[in-house]
């Protein structure tokens, strides 16, 4: 397991072309020594706080989720202000398609991190994954941060995965931010049910 | 002189109240407007309202200072106020509908830069906006030199200092504001937004004056028009008899013929005016169709056919639009001119166009209703002129089979692999060229029509829903491709020293 450096990243994108990162607006600046910078896309999801009772993964209906979201789109170059402790979902402007033998980690670029921005908590990207990465944007700082669509806010560290995984059909190919899909990952619920304390006996 | 029901002062107050209300409304809409809204259009409307108010104030001052009785001055003030109210009402009706829907989250901002670039090919100083409507149809509205047009219209009433001020502010605004509307229901479907190319065709038509090469079409010597006049002359006019009489009127000859009531030349004038209007409407529509099909290739044709099928493919011609069959007939001929029916064209495209040709053979092209029949024949007689006029203006960017066979395969390959066709390998080792909107749309329609299975096979979904999910994913990939390819194109242009 090794991290891809600049030359290897360039090879995979431009020669073997099995790593797709589209578009690369400025490959020279974006591909760094051991990572590739990704930019902020134009679609966002904010939570409508006043209508947000709570997220209970066991009760949340997928359609119900939509009521708590406010989706909006900006033009490339326009900005959204993220206030202290505000949380928003964004996505990378770049569309990725990892080959079966590469996985990746998405990290906040340090310059934005020092301003208080955190861009992802779930940072691992599976081999063969395709889509625009959802970014969990959070301002951990004390002052609002203006986030411009197209600014290079995160970086992707690519790691070889051995042995290569077989490609399988996917549930979706996201091209913008995707809200939580907790309800559809309910395999753990059956497991959890075994441990749930029974309620009071019925009269 | 009797006392007017509303005094001059009340009239003046009404004007001021209306101006204040419009300003408040405009401010409210401006506050609500997103960053991508047409802020310069808002400014233009604001300047216009200010100008109307100042024209009214200066007119009131002039009336006050002129000789004459108090009653005469009051009458003139009331007249100026009514005139001003009419202007303000017109401004509200004309401009505000465009401002109301701009904060809709359903504006496809991802498509706007590409559409703006195409529009800029015909007029560099244009600002283009897209907005949804609840209607079935797409629409085009253009405002040319909004403020200067106002000055020209009311030249005499505008004080000189205001003219100078308006000219200064007009210079900072685009020469054209163009609004293209689309049905809400297709806001997230790149495929079904393809008919916007037709609306861009309207803009090109008006901007380049293509219609002037055809209009007006003289129908005074047209056999079809004479026949219509004759038919109308012989029609019988119901005279509004009581019901019992109407039953009796089934006997022929009870009611008079039109020519017994109206003079023949009056009937001719009416018929020619009505037919002339229909011809004008149809010429604009057909120019835009030809423009869109030459610019967009088979993608526009497929999108139009699908759009028409969603309404009624065998719909009759109306006063505003020719029948779908007439439009399809003309577009098929144009696609043949672009060699889409020859051996240079991919087999699947050729076969699909052939099946449309066979369908056309089952359709009556000539409309039944007399005025539309006149328009049909007038256009048929001028068809070659119409086609030539459009070809002259589209020769630089016609989407022929060569472009299609060279570029569309890359787009289709990407889409079938579940990747947005944003770019393709360029000349250098590390160079990717941005795909063009028209390539993407043609690739999208080709995938949708002929090979959706490959993309569908990538999606984990039960079979009944897979087809629908496949179309949804296709649309999302195309949206992403249209947005990102245009940004990439602009980045390349800037890095090469362009603007």
C-alpha cells in the first residue's frame, strides 16, 4: 500500500487514463507532490433548522429527509458564506472515477483548515467509486468564511489498493452533494434489535 | 367645465403612490433575487421607473408655469397623470413577470454559461437568463436598448438633462436582455431542455434580421388566399334568429352570404391581414427551427420530436405555430442537406430519420383551416428562400455528419461508462479539450435513443425502475458535463490570453 506521488498521479490521469478526474481546470497547480487539489462545486444543501426535530437513523424516512433540506445552486465563481459552527453539504466540482486498484482519502487543505474550515469527516473513498464527492463543510472558527465555488478547498490523497476490486453496479452516480442515507443502510438495525431494551409490558 | 370625478391633485398623488409601490416591489424582488439574477436588468427597470417619475414631475412643473386658467391646467395635469399611469402599468406588465421567477431554485444555472456563449456569437453585448414557467411551451423575449428605446419613444417629453443621464446609465447596460423560458417540468432534464436552441434561434433571427429577407410575403396573388376569400364570401351568416327559426335555417338559403353584407375588398383586407400575421409568426418559428437544427444537428430534431409527442404529434397548425408535421418535414430536409441521410451518417441516425420520413407520409401536411392553409402555401412557395437565408447565417457552425461522427462517439463512450463527457484528449500529452454543448447534447440523445442499456447496467436497481433511473442518471451526467465543460473552456480561453 503506497501513496501516489505527482508523477504517478499524472501517469494514471494522462497516460493509462484509468484514473478520471474531470475537469482539471489547471492540472499544473492542482496536481501536487503527493495529492491532487479539488475545488468546491456549485451545489449545496443546508439544513432548515426550524423544521429539524432530530435525525434518528431508525425512524428517518428518505422522503422525510427532503423536508429538512434546502438545496441551492450557485454559478461558478459565486460564493456562499459559512457562519461559525454552521454546517452545509457541498460537493467537489471535479467528478472522480477511481480505478479498482486505487482508493483515496479526502482532506481539508491546510490553508482553509487554518481559517477554521473542515470539509470532510467521512474521508475515505472506495476503489472504483465514481461521482462528485460530497463535502461536509463546517466552520469551526469564530468568524464567517466566504467559500467560492471553484476554490481549491480540499485535496485527494490516492493510495494503491491490493488486490484490485471487481467493479459492481452502484446505487447512484452523484454529481452534487448527497444527504445522509442512513435509513437505506439498515442492515445494522436487525443486529441492534437484539440489544434493544423491551418496553413496559402491555396491560 | 364640470368638476372631474378625480381631481388633478388626486391624479398626481396616484402616480406618486404607484411609483413608490413599484419601487418597493422592485426592492423586495431585488432582495430576494439570488446572486445569479439579472441585476443589471433590475437596474434598468429601476432607472426606467425613476425616469417616468421625473418626466411626470417636469411635465407638472411645465403645466404650472404655463398661462391659462386653473381648470385648463388641472385638465392637463390629469391627462399627464393618466399617461404616466399607463406607462407605469405597461412597465409592470412588461418587465415584472421576468423578475418574479428568477429566485426559483429551478433555474438551470448549469446551462446558462453555455447558452450565453452561443448567444454572444450573434451579439457580444447580450445578457441571457433562463426562467421556468408553468406553460408547456418554451419562450423567447428580448429587450433591445431598453433605456434608449424609452428615450426615443418619448423624445419630446423628456428633459435634456434626463436624456443625458439616461444615456450615461444606458451605456453601462447590455444592449440586449434576453429571457428564455422553459416548462418547469423539464428543469432538471438536460435532454428536454435541448429545445432552448430553438429559442436561441429566435434571438439570432431578430438580432441578424433573417426574417427581413423573407417578410413581408405578398399573398395578394396567391391562389390559396383567393380561394379562402371566395369561401368566406360564400359563407352564410347566422342572423341570431330565435331557436325555432334556427331549426328552420337548416333549409339552405335562409341566411345571407358574407359577400351580401360586406364588400369583397373589405373581406380581402381582413383575410390578408389575418393570413399575413400567421405567415409572420410561422416564418419566425421556422427560421428558429432551421437555425436550431443546423446548430444542434440530430439532437435538436430528436428533442423537438419528443417535445411534440409529449403534447400532440398530429396537432393541427395554429395561428402562432405551424403543425409539428410541417416543422418535422422541413427539419428532415435540412438534416438531409447536412448529409444525415447519406452513407456518411451513422446507420442508427439514418434509420431513425427514415422512420420519421415514413411517418410523415401518413400525415396530411396541408392544414384544413383556410387561413393556415394560405400560410402553408405561402411558406411552401418561399421555402427555398427561407432555407437559404438561414444557411447563409449558419454556415460557420452547422453541425454536419463530420462533426457528429468525429465527436459524438467520445461523448457516448463516456456516458455509457457512467462518466460525464466533460473533456476529451487534446493535442498535448497532458491536454484535455473541453467538449462542446452541441457535442454533449448529441451524445446524450444518441445514448438515450440507441444505447441506454450500458449505462443502465451500471446501476443497481430492480428492473422495473432501472430504465427510469437510467434516464435520471443520464440527465445528471449531462448536466454536470454541460456545466463543467463550459467552465473548462473558459479557463482554457483565459490561459491562452482570451477574455
